[in-house]
C-alpha cells in the first residue's frame, strides 16, 4: 500500500517558521524532487534504543537502517494527528502481514 501525502499549500509553506530553540517546530513535511519528506524531530527513547530495534533495508545497493514499525507506530499514535491516520493504518496492515 502506498502512503498518500496531503498537498501543502503555498500559504502553509510561507507561514512555516521553525524556532531553533524548539525542536518540535521542525515537525514538518518538505517537498523534494523525489517526493515528500516528513521530518520527525523526536522519538520516544534515545537513538541507541531506536537503532537497536531498527531493520536494515537495501536501497539501490546501500544498506539503510530504518526505524521499526513498532517505533514508528509509537510516534504516530501519541499524540494522534490527522496526517498520521492513513500511515498508521498502512503500518498496522504491514504488521499483520497483509
């Protein structure tokens, strides 16, 4: 299943003003020539914990560590944000092996 990104309006882009003192203000979706990039500034726990549970995927011959589905779901379900609803459904489907 493919995730569907919500289009970002020019007004939203113009209004985005991250605060360097507040890491949460960097939670934002960027549009790149390769597709949307959703920045997640923090996850529960530390990097070592996240890395220990990561899975390694091969992307064009390069091994890339990727956060586990459980860690992604933990971030996306608390607090529950509207933009994460379809992603949570897709991740739960993958977890069930569908």
